[in-house]
């Protein structure tokens, strides 16, 4: 059933209040009246009204002052100002203060009908918009983070706790555990959710490129800077900036970043104007930042500035109970995107997945399921569709770097050292892959 | 509860001769016997010199105080240009769920809009407006059904487009 539109009439003349009251009641609206601005504001503190129709000239507080205060209480309130003494100045002022419309008394009956119809349409649109936003956010939340294990539930609780504040967050976790999804969930549940979430993959960019990415640049700042460009900090105004692979940034960038975090202001590369931006910082890393601080490769002051809240995302091998759920989710996701009937997975295949240590974590599981759907019979994923036996990583390695090196080497060989294909399979960009090849001194056999 | 009668009272220059012609139509739609008579008030007292119109609110209260009696419904008929403070004009108005309403024929005539006089069209518009205001006294609000008599009308063309009958929903609400 459609919700009844509620109208608050504010006018010091009782005949006007009564006339409007009767008119709107006959039209099926819910109507309340206030004889002055003070009473109206008191009513607005305890009750919600969709439309406020107010006189401008009233004893005590006038309608324009009341309009300002209403807008402070509720930014998107629909207020229609009316007056018997119309001047262009007051009309302009009312509209500047955020009035929805401005009308002169007495109205033509048709004008009043149109006015209220337009305002009602605006109310419905705002309602619909709000519901759609909520729906999109809830879809994001539901789809993004999957897991019933204690480790994942702890992460979800931490997200809920931290989302409402503006505190900086460091998300720790191995590669492929879903750190970016955690950052998205924090942003989507925060008051900043209607503003951008800007992601920067620090590891993929050289120092000068990262500087230009983060701060933006002015035209002519360097060779190739044909246009001035906004930086990611500027783009994230009122929203959130997500700095992935924060441990990879250079000492110079660490200093720059610390300064920005302290002052929330910066200058574009080649610019001389200070730009302010209100953003929240969420960082992610797969390295132990504290250890990096201890050995002097990461600034201590920056670490403490960033590490207000720390969320540790558990690796998949520590939450094997979530594997069936995740497998089911990815099957649904890929069957839908490939326009195929929904497939099932045999219990033996699930058991095999649960036994596998997944060095690449959820990303690896996702790739495995995608592959199984492509090579499978189209109805049921079986053991033979899973590449585990043939490609299982040997686990006589200890460090994460060793695992990463081994996995990258495997993928490169699989794609005959075609960098583009290998980068695509690894879901990293080519620069990152080249950096990793250099880092691990990988060579084609 | 259904009223025992509806009374139409003509005031001032309203054509009394029309009353016998319209009572049957109103009785048929409402299912209530309709009586008619002539009333006397000094309509000039309700004239507003600033607006050069007659105050609909004050007239309605006058009818409520001195002419609406018993459990019946009363509609007062005038031939003057009615207004209420917020609107430039009204065809009529009534107390929602109340005992009385007022209707004026002043803006229902073709001549008012520079067209050829048409008594049949005028009578039809008058009947619809009387039934519309009676509907309010029965507790009915404006209806979105384009042919229901309770549809809100801001122009005479709107009145011409709707019928003189209540739609199913309004009939049910008003227990006609």
C-alpha cells in the first residue's frame, strides 16, 4: 500500500491554516498545522513530514529563518514557501536557502494541485532512491563476504564495529584472502558510503607515478602532463581511499603520505595551491608492517597513524569450513556469467578442496572453480575437473614469498611466459608481474 | 448512518426555479430524499472588497450555525464568486463528515468564459458540484477515478469530464 504523504502547514493566520487543512484532507493527505515557526520546529523534532508549506511573514521567527533551521535538521526536507507579498528578492533568497518552490497567496486551485503533485513526486523519488541505495549496498554486502567460520565472523564483527567511525584501518592478510572486499564492506557500511571508494594499488606503480596518482598534477608538471588531473586523494573527498600493498611504498612516499594524513591537505604535482580533502584511509598489506617498522623499512610514525584499527583476514586454510559455501557461490557466479545452467559439485570434490592448502587463498579457489566449469561436463563438477593433483604446489616452502614465487613461476610456465596472459590469470597488472619477476629473479627455462 | 434527508437552500440571486429540476437526480445518486427551500441572509456581509469576492469560509460557518439542522445534510446554493484565503476561487466547499456545504453557480456558466449560454450544461455542472460537496459531508475525500464525481475539479472542463455518480469505492465508503 502506498504511504500517505504528510504535510505540515505553518501559518499565523488561522483562516489560511484551516483552508489548507481542509483542502489537503479532502485530497487524502495527512495534515498537521502549526501557528508559528517555533511550534513547527518543535513538531519537526518529534515527527517526520514529507512536505512543509510555510508562510514567510510570521510574527517571531520568519519563514526564511525557519527554512534555514529545517535544512540544518534535515538537508533534503521539501519546504514550499508562500507569501502574500511577493518580491523577487525574497523568492531568490528562499530558493537559495533550499526551498523546493515559492508561491504567492492566494493560489490558483490548479497551481496548488500541481505544486503538491510535484512535491509528492519528489518525495516518492527520494524514497525510491533511498530504498535502491540500501538495496545496492545490501547486495554488495551479502555478495562480497562469504563465510560462517569463526574467523570470518570475527572479521564481519570488526567491520561492523569500525565502519561507523572514520578511523584508519589496516587490513592484514595473505594474497587472495579478500582484503579489498573487506575495505569495500567497511566503506559500504560507513556514513561515507554515498561518496567514492577510491582504490590505489601502490605496488603496481613506480614512485613518481604513485605520487602523480595520489596527488594529481598540473598541466605541464612533467613531460606528458598535457592536462591537469585530479589525484586520488582529491577524488576520495568525503569518501574512502583504499591503499593496497601499502608496504611497497618508498620512504619518500611514506613521508608524503604521513604529511597528508596529518594535515588532510596537499598540493598537486607542479601546483602551488593547497587542496583540502576529507577522506578515510584504509590500507591493506600481506606483509608484517610491525616487523618492517622494527627493521627500519617502514616509518614508525606512519605505521601508528595508519594502524588505528587492524583487521586480520584469515587465510582460506584456516577456515576450510567455508569452502563449500565459497565453492557454491563461485559456481553460481560463473554459471550465471557464462550463461550456463547452474552446476553442482560432487562431495568428493568438495572434500578434496577442503584438504588443499590454497596458497593463493580464495582467489585460487575462484580460479579453480571457474576452470572446472569451463572444462567440466556442464552438470556436475567432479574430482577430475579440479587441477589439484596435477598442479598441487609442493609445500616444503615456508615463507609467503616462496609460495608467491612458486605460484608465479607455475603460471608463467603455464602461459609460455606470455606476460599479458599470465598477468590476467594472476589478476595483477603487467607492471606488477614484471616487478615480481625481477624481485624473485625468475627466468624462462 | 444515512441521513434522513438532504436539503437544498437557495440564497440571493440563485435561480430557485432550477431546484425542482435537480432534486430527483441528487436523490437518485445518493439514495436519500431531497427537499428544497429558499433561505434569506444578507450575502453582502460576506463580500471582501480587497478581493471583490465572497468569503466561502464565513458563509459555510453561517450555514452550519443557522441553517443546518437535525441529522440531515444541507447544501446552500449561491450565485456569487466564492473564495477562501489561500485560493483565488472555489466552486464550493463542505465540512468533511459534517452537516453542510456550499456551492455557487457563478463560475459554472459558459457565459463566464465567453461561450454561448447553455442551461443544460450549467445544470449538469451544478448537479455534479452539489453531489461532490455532499460526498464530502458523507466523509468522502477526493478520488483519483477520472469519472467519479468525487474527482477534484479545478476547471469547468474537469467538471464536464466526470460523471455525476460515485465510483464503486466511493459508493462503498459513503454507504450509498
